[in-house]
C-alpha cells in the first residue's frame, strides 16, 4: 500500500518541500527497506532509527519490502529531519493510522525509544510551509516556539512518536502551540554586556563609532596594545538601533540553519557580534562546505563582524571580504549549484601600528625598523582599506582619565541619537526598498542626496588633489558626511561635515 507524507529540507537558507512516498510490498519473501531520492548517510540510517522507534512505541513495524522515495529525486537530502515523516508514512501505509492531510507537514528526528528530537532550520521550514499553503506543521516540542513565529500556521508540538499516533488517531489530541513571547518588548530592551559609560577617555573614538553606527560604516582602529580597541568594538552593539521584527527574523533564520540558536531562545533579540580568531578557515569565515553553510560574515548579518589583529588574517581571506563588503551578499558555487547568503554587516577591524605595537607611542619605545613597519602595513591591501570608511588612531589612555571616577555618556543616550539618524535615513530611502542606510547608497543616490554647496565642493576638490583619493574614496567620504549631517538633523551637507569625514580617511603610519 502507498502513503504520502509532506516534509521539508533546507538548501542554503531556503526551505524546499519534499514528498515522502512509502510503499509496502507485503508479498516479498525477505523483509527489507530501501530509501531512494539522493539521501545522505544520516537519511539512509533513518531506517534503523525508525524501526526501533516504532517497535519501542508499542506499534507494529510492517513486514515485507519497504520502499521510501524522497521526491523530487534530483535534490540531495541530508540530516535526520526525515525520521518522523518516514515513520508516519510507514504507519499510514500499514493502516495503523489514517493518511495525513495534504496540508500538513512533518519534520523531526527520532530516538530509539520514540522521542522526537530537535532539528535545525525550523524557521526556514515554517516559512516554506506557509508559502506552499501548508496549514498544520508537526515539529519537535522544543522547536515549536521557533516555528510559531511565522503567522498563519497551526504548530503541533510533538514530544514522542506514540503521542503523535494517539493524536492522529483522535484519542488524545495535542493542543496547538501558542507562544507567549512579547516580541516587541524584547526587541526594544535587549541586554548589553559593555556600555560606553564604562570606557574611560577615547572621546574622539566614541564619536567616530557613533557616526559609524548611524550610517552602518566600516571601521578600522589602530593603536598600541591595551589602548581599548577591543573594548570599544565590544561596546559598539550597545549603540546600534534595536532590531526590527523583520531583521530579528532574518537573523534567527540564519542561526536556526546554522544550529546556533541558544536553548530556550526562539528569537534572536539583539544584533550579532561575531569575533572570529585569526586562525579561522576560509569556509569558517566566508561559508562553505560540500553542502554550503553560513560563515561568520553571514552570522554577523545586521550586526558587527570584529576582526581583531586584522593583519594576522590570511591575505586571501581578507581579499575575499571585498565582494561581500560591496554587494552585502556572498554566493558560494558548488558542482550541485550555487547558494547565496546575506552578509550585510559592519566590519570593525583592530590592528597595531607595527609588529611590536608601539610605533608612535609616547611612553614605550618601538623596536621595529622602517622596513618591518611598511611590510606589516602592506598586509592590508589598498582596495580593502579603500572599502573602510572610518580609520581611527586609538592612543594610550593617560592615568588621569583612567583614575577619573566620572562616567562618560551612556550608550542609551548615544543609541537614541543613532536611532533618530537611522529613522531619517529610513524616511529618505522609503522609495528605495533595497537601501536602508547611507552606506548602501549607490552613485545615483549619492548624486541625489549628497549635494554640496560651493564651500563643500571647494573643500572636496582640495582633498581629492592633496590626498590622491580614488572615486570610491570620494563616494565614501560623501556617505560619511551624509551620516554626520543626519546625526546633526541637517537636510544638507555642510563643509564642517565634509571636514569631519575627511579626518576619518586612512593615512599611512609611516611613509
């Protein structure tokens, strides 16, 4: 007898519906089970998990030749999420339960005793189910809160195979899951580990980071060890605007597919801060694998990617950042196809001015030669540095400022100014759905929204000549100036905005 059950697999970040077809040929002399449809090892091993789960749930495992087809057959299936739909298909084909409705979808891993375990990518599965007209979604109990974030679905939390069978038979219906998470409140009041009020001194660096946060600009900080570069970077998320629900769902979807959602946290409530070590692999940073998975640049989507000791990262790895910094996406191509991941992040880098770290320090002598300093600086290519809008020199903090008991301006106050500037940008780009912040403007938008008066044009002309700026640098200075004007609440860019933006341009430490 034939039974069909709808399930889903995740390719990249997208869910794709899979039809699980189960056929039982009871006249076969030898019992067997065959799973076809491009299954990976985890899917092929489902036969043993399903058999033990059915028997240990005091149900009858069908005898005969069992054939399980996962359609479409040209899409590779991976992971243990097909255990539950295969078990439901076997029970339906052997007349132990009625055939499930066509508008229902099943996912879940089975343990040997019939417990239904967590699977990754449930949010992507729920989105695909809703778009395909699925009304009822059967998921593991611990994944029900995540699936319920998508409106329009009836989410049934399943803890064991036996309870699911009792539900399908009508004996003990499982009540649909209803989440009690106050999403709007959680997103408006996230918790931060570092506050700007705790950072002593470095007022100019705090101002630059405020500008960077307001326009989502990339930042590179250079200074001696212990000057506070890492602390400044870790405090940056505390002044970024709170997540919108749309952004929170984007980030949660990524972390769900990467299986990085914290236990008991169905929705990511704060902007990501990713700080990989410089020994990270290419696939770990950019993403990859035989079946591509998100890398750090995707995990930092809508948040901050902090690369400490930036020159220590491999040159090939750093050069691969150039395309995501421009396009805000990364495309990974494999023989089986290509997958595109979002990568709209703020890059924050930190480095020492020289190998020993003390070039230009007034109290600690530098032991490096001029040649060593130049070679160290050249580890970062010009094209990469040109894509970084704000370059900061972070000097050593003097004792009097460290010992000062007064606290600086708290992150909450700075975040309010940044949020107001972002709101001005949102209003400005309301007719440009693909642009949310100043850093995403193209040449056409720059020409429209970054017009200069005569004084500003004269200042830019002088800077282009003296600093030998490229066309990309010219556009990026205008973007930063536009952000500075937004923070001040001005509609037009003034010469003072251009002057401050020029201060953030890169200058070599040693000629």
